[in-house]
């Protein structure tokens, strides 16, 4: 048994685990991050796509100016400049047969930037602009929506079918990764308030200009190493060792173990309940609640074409199955005609074969971009993430656990813990920071 009672063990090398590790290492604590897989990054990772030599992300990730913890994390590890933040919010929409419209907000103080952006946008009719402004007012005034789904809330606030399907569906599914008929209006209203109504720069969108690995995993690892810590790859934890209400260490698959007085679990909820001794799971409502969480899938489709089909960096797609397109070749400056398509909240599609999903994406592209009709597909890659995020269904706030667990010395982090945010990069980093704060102030 390895004894290192003064070190903090962090289980999971995704954004939550790495941000906790960086915060603790920066505060002078020795940390050891145990990651089961051969690479860091978890659900926000990148890898080399051998047939093209391109770096591909596990799924396209979009950030926002409101991701304050994330931007602080990237600044701390020295990679903030790898994220390109829009100077002001601008979203293009494309709908069949190729109609382009834009929502562009001028650089005014919030909320006037949004109001002006919506009013002068060619994406909505005048009556739709009034509907959207009405919803904006309700969000700012804190309209009560605790027990409502997003769909019910939008209907209650007088949003027409066209605005719901052609605008709010795109925004809410991207933000929550869930069907508006299941997703919690309370979580959505919170996201809208934080992202759109705090400051104009918070509502700007941001894209990594490099693969996610280059964005943070390597830099976080070096940061921790430079402060006498380590990240161990292939270090799968089988179970937590708990005695008399205190966490004492972790056990590995080969039967070996590692002692630690303080542990942060930064694994997804379904892994956490597997690592926890069964009798403890049943002993506290705090743990039992976690069993109510459900997953929501995302499908990412990468397509390499023989020619450019659009000059846009990214766009929301209306009236199609696929919801967003990202022009990876342009964003990363690879010079290739590489497009990443996103289908979030993809419960109805996750059972389809990869070939079928590719055909759906190609048929959507042909309806949207004339150049796609004659182009040839050089390579493609379909990634189905069944457990992409937890489902932010109505009532989810009540079951997400706080960072401090009922077991002494055990803290939880991860995008699924009680951050108030949906499962996002920002939620994960915020949870890592919160767990680190608890560790630093536990004595
Ligand atoms: C396809 C896709 C697209 C997304 N798009 C966006 C987006 O555009 N914007 C956004 O903000 N968010 C997005 N997200 C969500 C975001 O990626 C996640 O919220 C975030 O990465 C979660 O980080 P985490 O550290 O909480 O969990 P994870 O990334 O899951 O990290 C947990 C880590 O723990 C490891 N682990 C698990 N079990 C064990 C064990 N027993 N022992 C040791 N290690 C273990 C795992 O291998 C993993 O590396 C997207 C997610 C997906 C899947």
C-alpha cells in the first residue's frame, strides 16, 4: 500500500479533476490525479484522426464569455489565448433551401445589446421579435418556472410554434442537451440570465482555435507536475475505501490500494455510484439522490469534403435534423474542408447506425448548402456519446449533490454536481474549483 496521507487524490482527469488539481497545486498542496484512460480530458478531449492526420475533438465544444471559471483556469495554465472570443454576439442561421439570416448584437450595455440585436435581425418577423423581447423581460424579472419544462414555459410566455422550433429549440437544446419537452425551464432561465443578461461580453460565443487537448489537458498536466504533483494515466479506481465515516483511500482493479486523507471524486455520476460501497449508497439521501440522474446523448458527425460548402465559421441549422455546423477547417486553420455537425439531446437518434446518421447529415447539408450537392465525401467519422451529459430534467436541481459529501475527507466534483448549471465545461471547472476550496478550508 502506497502511503501519502498529505496528498490529495483526485479521481478523474477531465475538466473537473484537472481544475481541482490546478487550484490545489497552485495553493501549494501536493496532488495526484488518477485517470483510468490513456489520455486526459474525459468528455472534452481530442485525438488524432489517423486517415486525415487532423486533430478531432470528441465533439465540437462551444464556450461563452460567461464561462468565467473556465477562462480563469485557462489563464492560470497559460492557454487562454487558444480560445477565440467573439467581440460581440453573432449567430448565423441557415435553413432550407439555403436561406441565411443573422442575429448580431451591437456593442451596447446589456440588455440593450440583445434588444437591438433581436430588433434589427433578419432571422425573425416583427411579431416574433416582440415575442422574444417579451421572454427576455420575463427572464430579467425572474419569472417563476420551477416546475415547468422549457416547452411549457415558452408556451406560457406566448412564444409561437415557429419561434419555438426555429430559435428556442436550437438555443435550449445546445445549452441543455435535452429535448425542451423534458428539460427544466428553471435551469434554462438561469442559463439565459447568466449568459445573456449579465454583461454584453458574457453573451459572446467562444471557440477553441486548437484541439481540446492543446487547449488544456497538456498544460494542466505540466502545471501540476511543476508543483510536485502528478497525473497517472491508466489508473482506474475500482472502489473507495471508507471506514468509520471517513474516506481512507482507493482500491485499484489489481487489488492494490492507495491511502489518502483527502479525496476528490471527479468522475461522472454513474461511475461514482459504482465506486461507492453499496451500504453507504443506501445510507444517505445525499447518495440515493444521485441514482435519479439520467443520461442525455450527443451525436457528432465529422465530414471531410472535396470542396468548401460554406464560408461561415459556424451556424445554427433550422428545419433539419442536425442542429449546428462548425467549419473545423476554417476554425483550426487546417485548410481542409472539414465540417463538424452536432445533434444534441439525441435520444431519438442514438439507436441509428453510424451509416444512417451520416446519410441524414449529408441530406441535411444538401438541403442547406448548394455546394454540398455536388461535393464528394473524402472521410467521415460518427461519434455517438450515449452518456454525453446528465439530463437536466424538471426537478434535477433537487438531486444534484453539493461538493462536501457526508463522508469525511471525500469531496465531489463533476459537471453533474450542484453547480446550478447544465453539464458544461463551465459547470465542470466550477465544480473542480468548489471542491478544491472545500479541501483547502476543511481543517
Ligand atoms: C459530444 C459532447 C459535446 C459537448 N459540447 C459542449 C459544449 O459545446 N460546451 C460545453 O460547455 N460543454 C459541452 N459538453 C459537456 C462537457 O464536455 C462536459 O460537461 C465536461 O467535459 C465534463 O467534465 P468532467 O470533468 O465533469 O467529466 P469527464 O469529462 O467525464 O471526466 C471524468 C474523467 O474521469 C475518468 N474516470 C471515470 N471513471 C474513473 C475511474 N473509476 N477511475 C479513474 N478515472 C475515471 C474518465 O475517464 C474521465 O476522464 C459536451 C460534451 C460532449 C460529450
